[in-house]
């Protein structure tokens, strides 16, 4: 796809003035070509090159809006999404997960969901609830690692007034709140052995005892548990009860990490950007180089990290509608294949220049350090965070050395 723009008037006059061409390739494979020509000083002193960059940027936003609203894009997003629960993905690992979810549709069996942090275990739990016979009831969720033992016991099972300091009134526990519905226990692997016993009793008999009470309560709750820990290893080590493990492990679902389903990254990016466009009222496009950086990153924080990265670049790109690799965070921007061999910026090759005869070792180290820091700042255009990342030192340490070597203005755009 090419877009050309030129001022009205004879071609000869345009040729005698300033002209500039610019192009960009969007993540979806669309290529934008823009030619701006201004006869004489018709550009008003702004600069044809700057006008061309603005034209490419504006065209990218317009094309992104058309593409995101097109029937093909909407169809692809629907095909890669399970219902309206927010699970997005069309890769082989996600299709396996969808098949398992379909198999347990309508069931009330206990489910154990495993996976790394940020993979979307809670979204999977909500999907299970939405596809169950309890869909019209509530789903209650809590994170077992967010409380100490005493608080978690009160949170789960409730307490009687006066049962401990601060218990000024009776409190129903979350098991009671979730009665006839679904209870999602996140990070169940962090639960203490004492609470594991009480959870086992709920699973076996459907009863529990509130803190400070003498009368048991009965509930009908469907349990969905999740953890990022290896429960089998914990069972062997004795830190997790074997009987509880098998009670939770009736149906096991594993949510794959993002690095194992990189084919889903364009779908996820499209979803996050479409949501931001709806919220902010502005449509932006991702360039092909930026998408390549996203595809090559390992994503230790999984989908949650990707979502945060997209929102970050959306904000930091400001009024620009074409998001390039320069907008990405240093950790992601540095994951492209051409930058993998070394963290040292290319200009640092000049730092190997011969030193004057008679130079002492401390003087040589200081000279090399000064030149490396200068080259790193120039490469990062004065951005100390990126320069520190490339040089392999902390930002605070870099700032201290920049001040010592009087390099504070190096690399800054003027």
C-alpha cells in the first residue's frame, strides 16, 4: 500500500523545491510510502523531512484504524478468543487448552490450574465457571499468598466476635460467601500445612469451622485452585499434603507460558491496542521492527508483562501514532536478533584505540571507562537508563560516573 502526497501546482515547480520521501512497514505487513514536495519555501520553514515524518506517522494511525475495524481483523480476533472471558490465543498450546475446557463444560469437578505468573490462570478459572452449571452464581477469588496464616484462616472460614483481638463482630468467610457458586483459590501452594488440613476437610466433607466457633458450617462450593509451584515436588519434600494434592488434582489444566506460544503475540497486541484505542479515542499502529522485537523477547512476566509493555509504549509514544522499537523498554528493545551477540553498543569499537606509551593501568582503565560511557550515552541519545542497560551497570552508578567525567550533556538532542 502506498500513499503519496504532493502540493498543488506544476510538477516543475515542485521539483525545484524541497522534497522528501519516507516509508514505514506496519506489523501487519502493510507498507506505507509517503512523498512530500514543497516548491520553494512553501513548507514555511518547518522542514520537508519533518513534514514527511509527520505524514508517515499520521498515515500509520489512519491505516491502523481501518485495519483494526475491518471484518478480517475482527474475525481473526474472534477466532483466537474463547467467549467473552478475555482468553486470547490461536496457537497449538492454546487450542489444546480450549479442548480441555470444552471437555469439562457443565462439570462441577475440582480443577487444578498450573502455570507461571502472568499466564492468565484467573482468566481460565473464570472461563471454567462461565461454562459450568454454576454460571449464574457468583465466583469468589482470593490469593492465598496475600495473608499470613491467621488472617487467611479468618478470610476463608470467617470468625466469631471476640475470637481474637480486633474481632469486633461476626464475619462470614469466603467459603460461605461462595456457597452454591465457585471459589477460586490462587497460589494454593503457599498455604500452610495447618490450613491445608482445613481445606482438605471442606473438599472431603463440605464442612468447615469458623475461627472461635464450635458449630461447623456446611457449604456447596466448586473449588478451582491455581499455583505457579510444582506441587508434586512439594509433596515429595513434605511441604504439601499428598491427600490434598489428589483432591485438587481431579482435573489438571496447564496454562502455557507466552514464550511457548509466540504465535499469539500479534493477536494479544491487537487486542490490547484496540482496547487502548477505545479508551483513549486514538488509534495507533505498531511498526514491523517493533513487532519483531516483541516476538523475540522471552517474556518472563508472560501476558501480564506484554500487556504492561503495550500500555507503556502507548503512553510514552505521546502524540505519535506509529510505535517503533525506539519506544520499547530497554529490556524488550534489546532482545532483537541483531543485538543479541553483545550488550556493548557498536560505537564502542573505537574504545580499543591504542593508548599513549607510558600510560599506567589506572589511567588506561579510566580512559577506557570514559570512552565507553561517552559512546553508550551517544548510542542512547542521552538516555541514562538505556545507556546503563547497554553498559551493564546500574543507573545510579552511571550517573555518578557521568558527573565525575563531566559527560552529562553527551548524546542529548539539541
